[in-house]
C-alpha cells in the first residue's frame, strides 16, 4: 500500500504569526538566535530545536555599511528581512528599530515580505507617543489580516543613566503595561538584568510577557524560564561572536597559521 500523500499546504504569513504568538505564550522559554542575512538564517533554521528566528537591526545595518540607529534606509532593511523570511520556513521576527518614522507603514511593509513579528523601540519617548506607535503597528497587522506579534521594547534600562534602579524598574513596568494594553504581545527589556530585576519585571508586567537579551554575564536560560520570562534573544552579540572568531583566525592566518580542524561547510 502506498503512503498517503503529505499535506501540500504551505503555511501562510498569518499561520506563521499564529505560531509565533503560541511560542511566546508556551510554557517553554522561546530562544531566538539573531541572524542578519540569508546564510546565517538558513544555517540556524536548519538546526534541531530552532522554532523561530529574529533579525538584529544593528547586525543588518553593519553588514550594509551603516551604523545602528535607523541610518540604514528603511527599504534596504525591509528587503534584508524579507530575504531572510523568504529563505526559511520558521516564523521570523524582525528588529524594526523605532519604526523608521512610521511604525504602522514599516510593519505593513514587513508583513508584505513575510515577517510575522517585530521589535519596536520606544527610545524613552513620551509615553503617549510610544503607545501610539505600538497601536499603529498592531493596527497594521490587523489591516493585513495577520496577528502580528509585537515585541514592544522599552529602553528604560538602556537609557537609565545614573537614575535609581527602583525608578528605572517602575518606568519599565509602566511602559510595558501600557504597550500590552495597546496590543503588544510581549515586552522587551534589554539590559544586563540581575535576578531580582527580572523577578520585579515579571511580577509587574506579567508572567510569559517579558522578553530579555542574553549578553555576557546574563542569567542562565534555565533560570529565566523558571522566573517566567517568555523569550530570550541575543541582539548584535551573535554577529560579534562570529566576527570575533573571524578576526582571531585572520590574525593567526596573517602570522602563517592554517585553518583549524573542525571547520564545516554549512552552505
């Protein structure tokens, strides 16, 4: 007897958005490795255990010769994230910085190239402006028929300066709650956070509603999961890791060294 035919249905953009949202609310911590081009995306997507990908705006900008901070033209960024989304079958969340002056339109463009979620920075702008950007991004997804998964970012810790830690946590919680009320799925709070801070953020914003970045010296992923964090990503650090290895090899090669054993062809 022949085997029954496999389901030929290819997941739609909306299907991938639904799956990405499920991954954020699932009890298991969602780990997304940040990529910056098609080859990094396809390598990571092919690895066992990869459930979704995230892009890193800093890394994409650097690979195109631009500094971070929306210096890269928005259409260049959209083309880059679209090439990544089109090259893999897993859901892709894009780092769209602060929305390039029009969060709604930028999200609409991102959905058009297959992206189903995004980071959106508040840059500690007045809260009403930051909330309006979140609402515009969410509305763009609704207009396109895609339950877009917004990982709304607050820069409370990034721009904390020498302010008292309690005030910074309070800002992050206030903004996080406001962004959730405006339709965000998760709240991204980048920074090197200790355990007590993570506990306060989860208690204030909600269990399975906080997203953090892994930097050198961060809490172990196992502990983040136990504390109720929804998602962990790595931002530009994945590119820095790759470039560190590349630079170290280049130094060795210039001094007469050979390629190390264990180099694999991954493309």
